[in-house]
C-alpha cells in the first residue's frame, strides 16, 4: 500500500483542532464515579495451570463499567520475590484475552502483566474472549465501533474505556505489584484504550501506544473504509442524517482529547502506510500530548515509513522494552 496520508514533514507538525465537547471532563468524571460506586476494582483472582514452568498465571475477574464482571489474565515470573512494576495490556479490535500462555513478552521481561479481555468482542481474531457486554442494545450496527453510536452514554467504547481504567486499579490490588510503577500498553484499539487510560489516570507511570485507534477520528473517517472506521461510515451510508449525532458521540472518545490531558512518559509507534489507523491520528495525539497539564513528560515516537498497520512489529517491541526499562529504572 503506498503512502496515502500527509507527507512526513507535515505529520511531524500536525496539531489539528479537535471539536471537544464542553462537558468532556464532566462526562468521564461522572462515568468513572458511577462505576466506582459499584464496588472495588477486583472481584477475584484464581490460579490457573498455564502449562508453563517459568510463568505463573491467574484468571482474574475485575469490576468494570456499571460493576460488570470483566475477565483478564494476570501473570508473574515464577517465584518472583519483590513487588514488580506492572504492564496492563489492552487487546486489538475484535480480539479477546485469548489463552494465558499467548502473550509472554512483558512477563518474560520481568514485569507483572495483566491482559484485559474486551467485553463483547473476541470473535474475529485470536483465541476468543470470555466477557459479554450486557449493555449492547442501543441503536447502532453489529460491530463494536457502531454500538450505541447515536448517544455517547450508550456507546460501546464508553464501557470499554471504563473497563480499561478499572484494569489499572485492579492490577494495583493484586499481589506482587509495585503500585507506583504501572504502565498501560496497547496496539490499534488497545493503543486507543491505553491512551484513554493515560488521560484518565493521573498517576500512571508510563504509556506505550502503537497505531492507536480513535485518534483523529473525523479525519480517519474521510481517509479509510477499512474496519473499524469503515463500520461507522457504512452505518452512516444507510442512516443518512445521523452524522451530527455520531460525530457528537465520537467526540467523547477522541484519543487526542485524552492525550492532551495525560501526564505519563509516552512511547508511540506508527506505520506511515497504515490504512487501518491513519498515521495522522497518531501524530495528532503525540504532538498534542500533555498540553493540558503542567507536566512536561518524556515522549518519543518511532515512525516506520514503509510499514502499514503492523508498524515496526518485533523491532518496535524491542524498542518498547528498552524504553520502559529505562523509564522504570530497571534497565
């Protein structure tokens, strides 16, 4: 796929104005307060046999949006003695948490690792999920990106972002975790969730996002018909006249707005030929990162000019490992 977004020099100074609703902060504060009122973040953690000798795993149930049970895998290096910094990872669109032996990079690097399930997803890729979405009944299309599209309080991502914030609180309630050193990590949809967490959790220690979904949403809808953005445009092609309501809803989910409110050191990755999550979205979030805060966090972006949605792949993961070790002081 040839490059199709802005030239790299323009991407590097891309700071678009975002149509941010006046009650953006109040919307998310009330959402998180309502969920907190449902109870503590951790419901249970049950040891499981993962078939591995060097990694111990637990089947975790955390209390997410509206108190709904959300599943996760929690893993530690076997026989780890001291509290470890933790990585909370969020999966991509259509994926679930899979199986406990699938994602071992972070635990093999010596971190506590929590992989959150995606409610109402898990049926498109990977090894499935285990968390239903009992609120997926509002008007919208069949895909998660379109569920509840006409009202921000009904949208799927309001629930999923809330789950992600609660996952950070849950990992801090688990044994063996250094609660002062928790990072949020994700690729694609997971990157969008990690960025939202960075904007909503003020004491997050680090955030690592790759090819983030939900950044520069309105521009992305004009650039690509691939899912999940394409699911939104397909819905609007049928429901003519719903654009205003849809854009209002999406403005509460905009990753650039979360990025502006973030405090944590940040590591970004982007493929400049990415037609799933156009690179201008990642650059917009990076260039406006932390501008609403008094913080001046370390931030770095690695661009891969000849790669698409896969970005830097394993090369980028190694860069993430080195960077996070330095940020956490265990390099």
